[in-house]
C-alpha cells in the first residue's frame, strides 16, 4: 500500500508540473506568437528604410499578431508575466522559439544561396 501511495504522489506531481492556469496560453500556443513577435521586431527595426514613420507601427504589428492567433492583449500579457515568473517553464518555450527562428534563418540562407547560384 505504501508503494502505491508513493507512485500515486509521483504521478500527481508530474501531472501538476505541466499544469497551466486558466487564462494563460499553453506552451504550444505561445511559441508561434513569440516567434512572430520577434519577426515583427525585425520588421520594426527596418521601418525607416521601408519609409514607415507612423509612431504606433510597432503596436500595430503586435496587435495584428495577436489578432492572427485570436488572442487578446490581456491574455498574452498575463501569459508572458506567468512564464516570466516560472523560468523552468519559460526556458523550454524560449528554446523552441530560438530553434524555430534559427531554422527560418538557415532556410532563408539556403534559399538565397540557391537563387544566387542560379543567377550565375
């Protein structure tokens, strides 16, 4: 009976460790949003070369991303705050964000390389 209680406790601890409170985006849902936000930051940093001088351009980019994923600003901000207070949950999220961004970078460079070879 004692072994059963220990096993049950261990299972409950593992199950609860992946628990995300209501109103907080799951890891699966927040990762693509953060990826798009990083891409938007890159676009925003180029806004003057794109001749976009609106003051609220960055905010418009962020809001369009949230709209794309059907997430309201309050939920996203609460989620970022939650993950920021739980670095053990945020690290795997951000690792996956970085993996996806690196993969995009590699794919882009490969595509550019192929196009450059065709031009020659």
